[in-house]
C-alpha cells in the first residue's frame, strides 16, 4: 500500500525543490484564469435555461442579459487591476478583508470562498463531462463515474504537487481560446452556418417577460464571472515586473471572456438555440457553426480537458485559504501543515471529498449546481472591493479618490448582484448556501474559541514549572511464558524496578495454578498476577486491574504491551490479538502511558 | 459509535450466562435441520432447471431422479445415526476425519465445509428472497439489497449470540412443515387442483434423454441433502438421553424431508410444472394446489423466514469449525477467541463477508449458486463416513461389522455422488470450488507451518533466560514549551534520567535559535535537540534522529509522544498532529518502544 501510494504521489520534496513558478501573461491565463474562461461552457446555458421557461420568444433576451454581465465583468477587471497594485503579495478576499474590514468580515469571506471553491470544482467537472456526453451521447449513463474519475485524477495530481505541470496547461488553454474564437468568427461571418438545421420563422405576437425573469437570467449568467479574482490572488507567481504582468493578464482575461460571452449570445440569439437535455448550448452553437466533424469532436474533448483543468484552479486556491484560516485558528492546525510533497494535503483531500459529495448529490448535473454557485464568490468580490475602498482611504496614495471610486463602484455592483442572486435563486437552492456559510462561520468561531481556551490551559507563552519525576510501575500483559515475555519483562525492568506481569485466564482455575507454578519456576524478577474471568474477553479484566492500580497507588502507570514483529508484515495478523484489544480499550485512558514493546521475530528453518 | 454498537449487540456476557440449550426433537428440527428441510425450496427447482434443457418431455424424469435422491437421503440418515452413537460429543466431519483419517483428510474436510457453509448462507438467503419475489413480483428489482439486508440482520443476531432465540425458530419451522405437508396433501388428493390453469396434453413422440442429463439433474437435486449432518454435529445440545433424542430427530428429518421431496416431485410431474424466471417451482406448486389466496402469501412469507433461519444454521457451524481450525493452528488464532458476547465474532464476520460477496457476484440468483453447492458437503459426508468405518474397525464394539457396512455404503454412495457432481457441474461453476478447496488447504498448511516455526523461535515450552534490564534513553518529540511539554518531560524523567527532547523546525533557522534560548531559560533537566529540515514533514527528521541514536548507542530507546486528551474526544482532531505522523512512521519500527503519554486537558472559562 505505502509503496503504491509513494509511486502515485512521488518521493518527498525539499522546499527549494518545489518550482517557484515565473509565469508570463499567456501562462497566467492557463494557470489562473481557466475557471473564468471555461465558464462560457455553462454561463450562456444557464441564462437560456432560465429564459426558456417564459417560452421560446423570451430567448432573444440572452443578448441584453449578456451585455449586462459583460459590463459587470469590465467593472470587475478594473477593480482587480487595482487589487493587484495594492497587494502584490497576493490579495485574496480573505487577506484583503482581514486587513481592512476586521476579523468578522474576513470570516464571512473565508466561509464564502470555501463554499464557492467547492462549487467551482463540482461545476467545472460536471460541465466538462457535459461537454463530453454532448459529443458522445453513449457516455451519458456513466456521467457520475466519469465525474468522480476526473476528480480523483485532479486530486492525485494536486497531492503530487503540480509544480512544472501547470505549464502543461498552456497548450490546451491556447487551443481552447483560439478554437472557440475561430468557431465564433465562422459563425458570425456566415449568416447560414453549415451545421445549422433550417428552423421556422420566429414566433409572432407580443411577449410579456417579467423583470424577475430577467434578473434570474442575469444572476444565473453571472456564474460566468467566477474566477476573475484568481489572478489577483496569484500575483507572486508572475515574472517581474509582477504587477504589470498580472494586470496585463487580468485585462487579457476580461477581453477574451467578454468577446466569447457576447459572441455566443449573438449566435445563440441568431440561431434561436434553446437548451436541450442531451446537448449543451455551447455544443449546439459549435455544431451549428462548423458541423459535427472532426474539429467539433476535437474541440469537445478540449473543452472537457480545460474544464477539468479549471477545477484545478480551486485546488490551487482552497488549500491555501484553509491554511491561512488554520494559521488564524479558525480551522484545525492540520490544514496549515504541508505534507512531504510540500502541499497542503488536508485541504486538498477535504476539497475533493466535498466536491465528490456534491457531484454524487446532483448526479453530475451542472444546472442543479448553478443556483448555488456564484453567491459565495460575489460575497468575496464585495468584501474584497469594500476592503480596497478602506485601504485607499487609509493609505491615501496619489489619485486615491479615483481608485477608491473604481473599487467602490465594483463593491456596489457586486453587492447588488449578490442580493439579486439571493432573491432570485433562494428557493432554487441558494438557501443551502445561505445555511452553509453561517454554519462554516460558526465552526470557525467555535474552533477559534477552543484554541484560545486550550492555549490558556496549556500555559502557552508562559514558562511552565520544572518537570518533577515520580516513581513508575510497569504493567506487562502477557499470554504465557516465551521469549517475547522475557523480552518484554526485560524492557519493563529497564524502565522501573517495579514491574507487574498480568495474564488473563478465562474460566479455567487449573490453568491459573499451572501458570503461577511455571512463573515461580522461571522467576523472572517480577511477580505475575493471574486475573480470572467468566467473560470471554481478556481486555476487560486488564483494564479493571489497571484502573484499580491507578486508584490505589500514587505511581505513574505504564502499560507495556509485548508485540511480535514478524519479518513479513502480513504475518502480524497471526499474532498480537491481545495488543489489538488492549490498545483499543486503553488508548483513550487519560492517565496511563501506553507503550508497545516490539520484538523482531526471525524464523529459522 | 461504540454505544450504538453496544445497543445492537448487547452488553458483555459471562460464560455461565450463555444458555446451555437442552432441546427435544421438534426443537432439534428447528435449530439444526432447517438447512436440510428448506432445501425443498430449491432442490426440485434445480432438478427441473436441468431437465427442461432437454425439452418439456424430459420433465417427467423429475420423479425417478427424486426417488434416487431420497434413497441416498435414507442411506445418509442411517449413517449419521451411527455417527451420533459414536460421537455423542458432536461429530463434525472435521473432528471425525481428524481422529480417524489423520490431519490431511481433516484439512480437506475443513476446507470443504468452509466453502459449503458460505454457499449455504448465500443459497438459503437467495432462495428465501426468491420465494418472496415470486409472491410479490414488485420486489424483484430489489433482490440484492433485500438479500444483503437479511444477511446483515442474521449477522447481527449471531454477534449478539442467539441464546434462547433459537427456540423462537420452533413456531415458523412447525408452520412451514405442517403447511407444506398440508399443501402437498391437498394437491395429491384433488386430481385437478383449484389453482391450476388448464394445460394441454403432454407432448407426444419418443424422447432421447442422455445419461449425462439424468446425472446432472441428480447432482443438482442433491443440493437438497446438504444439512443432514448438522444434527450429528449438535448432539451435546440435546436433552438427555442425548443420543436417543438426536437419533430420533435425525430419523424425523429423514422422513419429513423424504416425503416433501417425493410429494413435490409427484405434483410437479402431474401438473407438468416447468421452471419460470419470475416464480419458483415451489411457488408454482403451492399456487396450483391451493390458489393464490391469503394462505399462499402467508406460506410464501413463512418460506422466506425459514430460509433466512436456515442460513443461520451455517452461522452456528462455520465459526465453531473456524475456532477448531484455529486451535489446530490452521487459521489465525483470532478465530479461536470468543468476544465479549461469548461468540466467535471473527468467524461470524468472515462468513458474512464471504456470503455477501457471493450474493453480490451472482446478483442473488439461486440457480447460479447450485452448481457450486453440495460438492463441499458431500466431500465432508464421504470423509466423515470413511472415518466412521475406520472408527468401527479400530474400536470394534458389538455388531461393528454391521455398523461399518452401513457407514461404508454411505461413504461409497456419497463419494460416487461427489464424483458425479465434479463431472457434471465442472464447467457450470464447480471449477471454482475445485480451485477454492485446495487454496484453502494451502492456506491452512502455510499458517500451520508458520505457527510451528514462530513457536520454535519464541521458545514455547522451554524456560527462557532471566530478563536482563539495560539502560534506557527516552526521546520526547515536542512542538514548543507548554504544560504538555512539562508533563511529558516529567514522565520521561520518571522512566530514565537520560531524556532528550527533540523538535523539528522547518526552513526557519531563526526560530531554531529562539527555541534553544527559551529552552535554556526554562531548564527542564533534559537537553533539547532542534532538528532543521527543508522537507515539510516533521516525522522524517525525528525518525532519522531516532535511527541514528539507535545505531550509535547501546541503550534501549523509548520514544515518548505527548498527547493531549481534551475532555470532549472530538476536540482531539484539533491537536496531536505530531502524534499522528510520528506514530504512523515509528509504529512498525522493530527496535523502539513507542509510548504515548496522555495529558488530560481541562478548559476553564
């Protein structure tokens, strides 16, 4: 087992062996922006899925709704370019709000982001598999296993530590961007696309569409904006001049994503594309633009791949966030420890388990996740931008008013969007997020309070008293007289002159006498206590004996369990049953030192 | 968890609290013969399933084949009445062949019986669920979950220990016997049964049926004879005079089972019943005899119940057999230990896991299991009877020749049957058994050889040398200075004056200096070794340090890991990460005593 695991995740790494990435804007797009870019695979779909409820005539609203979303995207891009300026060390919403808005706001940001990182993983993988099953419908019945398989691969890669591998993302990202832009261009240039089946004229008559529906479509489509913050979090990864490169990447992301969203909206509107259950909207647009040929299939597989890589973005973000929360005592310390591949394994595994649970719960269906999605990220956006306003006000660099206004508008716009999400998506599933975020915050607060109390109880920061030694009595459970017993008694006598061997005899007084006689004959320098019992288990009498000893004497008690270590580990199952039961029973005893003394067993002949 | 488990399986029991059953023949039928009696639910079905392959005209062969099986049943009953006489202490095939034929034969018997006990559980449960889904076809798609649910209930009941509950089997057993005999009587008395749909005349023309087909039908039908040995195994359970009561029960079983099998065969023949996929043959006969009324449904449920109870027979047999094998060093010792409900929990759980795997593998389909079934039991029959011949020849009581002849004929008949099984069922699945039994025997032999060598290496039976104590050095891994550190250093100093505290600093030389200064200022009476590392894990440097210490010094090394024990156990997850990694790494180290020193953590305010 251990060696298989080692093979999968690789040998331990020194801190300096971990590549410090030095990336340029195109690499920045592939390493930090895939989450945002790939949202074209589900964002337009989410808008149309809302609009279609009001009838086919409402579908043309996809264009104005998309324009609104792209305007918001522009706002966010400019806001985050300023975050990059202000926090070149990496300005996650948690760090920015902690520095400027205080611990309460930072906890809200932390909880929101954990929820959305998990959703990003689930949504990206589900959408990726959706792209695959749209192109290859036969795979449709294996949706959940394929989702979990991709998740497992991503998790393993992250447990290895991605290192140089992140650069391998560049090629599929570029194929994806170039391919999709080319497809959109073909679609826009040919009024009648090659793959398009002839459709009837648009439905006539007036159509009443409520404002609520438009807001719903808007909030569903805003799922396309998640991930635009990732570049600002990853500024330290860029090649110097860092902030310049990062800001350039952010702008590049904004332009490409905006063009893609608008292009898709125009084509979906022109070709009157409606959501279908077995083919995604993106897949329909592609099929209409270029036909279902080799290029269509190659692009479908590329989309699956980049969506899987987009899920990877969260694996970059959430474990780091969890480690920051753990360092601030909001999560168990374990999350702040790197494992021997220098990655935060606990965070990675926790994220994988939560995402797997989500994927199984919704059966790999992207649209079930969309109502839950984006609320957390937009809460983070709002807190981050609001924090930036405070930051500018506090530091007052040149043109601080101008900068504060940009971030202020960003904060307001994202706050309004968050409120729209809450209202329009509440009954469709957002209530889960509304419950989850405060639950996480409560967890943070309780863990924080516990650590503070435990720290006081442990006297952290104060110099403790001088350690006082006291007499020790060693209890050695034995099953008979053998070299193992000799070995264990010898170790016990090395620890203390006071040693008591104990053995349990089940319903057999004659055996008890025999044992005592044999022991006296051997005379190992420690008395044997034979415990008789009518119960079948040997653990109970030994635990009782140890407890009575603890109550009646003042010495420190050490229970020394003899354990055979055969050369081949699999033979251990043939010995050591006493160890198993006693260790289980005494493991949580608060006042006893439980020790296991191993004896290597070498077989001859 | 522990308390839920306790609730399910009950409090620990003293040996004398476990009811020593004192049963009479009717109770004997319910406790020991359900496996045999309930085989009417699949035996005739198995015969017809073979015959139908040769066409509807071959179905009338069910009668002669059943007569042959009933003759073999009579032989077995007389043979086992003699086993009861000779082994009133319970004469399982393993014990009889071990005493008379030697260890090699006993291993064959043990392996064969383990295979067949497992199959009995799977076949009985699958047939029980088959009876249920025949009556209630809507349940058909839940076959496997229902099978596993019944298996789980039986397993839990056996982990509790059945005790008095076995007597509760009496009522359903009597309802089953009386009900089925009544149904057969009704069917035999009315030439045109009420529930029988009119069928066409029998097909004309000559029919060539090969001898192989008849033998196949015979061997499939012999699955009805498994379980006739159980009474002889359970003689000590009977009320005195034990052997008289047990022999009477064996005879009763033979008569009832013989009548049921013949009755079913006559009716199946008369009504030309053919196997169907959604209704068992037994269910068809019942429906034809009395119609599909409340009595039919009540009887169907009763059959499910007694089949589930029949699976229970194996849970009585296999764990005891495993404990005997373990006592003879053929299986891990664990199987010979009773748990605190006085049951052989390891054997029960192992049997349940194997049966569950089988049920899942065949999707709860009884007919897939039949070809595998009965080979093991008939191997056991043969060895047991052959052993009896040797027994009579050795002991030579009055009329020993007469007795030896009866057992000899039994041995020959069952040996022939076993060979027929092997030939006719080999390609249909029996090869699995042919592989499984030698594999088990190889396992027995290897375990036995290992225990013998381990016993020699441990010097079992010899008086070992006098234990020699030697100096000890205690290594205490710490993370900083706190009351926990004080506590652990105090315990370490109680064990030995030689104590070394070690701590790991990851990539932070300044912190290393600080720690040394703080430690010197505290001056706890033991030096601190600060281990610096570029790896992220703290375990590796500590393991390396301990190994170097072991290589360079002659003292016994104890690694004493400080562990916090918060009042509420769930808070443990917030501490003790060092414990986790170090314990995992050092646990299997052959030369180091690993001890954990707990400190109760009480929080104030």
